[in-house]
C-alpha cells in the first residue's frame, strides 16, 4: 500500500512539472507543434460564442477566418471561469498553455480550465 501511495505521488509530481514546463513558442510556428504541450502568447483579437452549443472561440493574431490559432472553450468548461472569457479576454494579450490540435487545417488549443490562460499586463 505504501508503494502505491508513493507511486501516485511521483506520477502526480511529474504531471505537475510537465504542465509548468511547457515551452513558449512563437505564434507563427504553432502549426509545427501538433500534439505537443506548449505555451503561446498573443492578442485575442476576436471572440465568438455559438448560439446552440455555447462554445467559446478565442481567435488570436487576426480575426476569423484568418486567425493564427484559436482557443476553444467548450460549454461544460465555461463555468470553470470566474469571468466571461469571450468578453473579458477580447483585446487582451494572454498566454495560453495546452496541447496543439489541428482542426480543419487550423491550429487550436482546447482550454478546459481558467489556469490555462494568463492575462499579460
């Protein structure tokens, strides 16, 4: 039993260290990091909330459809934020940490928690 507790602690520590050590990448190179955990800092220039599913889209760099990448917050995760992301983050430069995915030939990061987004001052 003692070995299981120690193993669980060590695995939890590795996951925490990994999340804290995501490399910071340039916005124009995000497409080369598919499947990788990264941090990327850029201005949220445009936001959109879908009517039916209430999915929040944060477009970085340029407005849709020419965005550099998109941060996606699914409806079930919006309640994890202490603010309305589509309102509060619009126009701000933020750093987003997450795994890069390519969806319809565009890079995106799924944002599940508020701590994945850090507003730069």
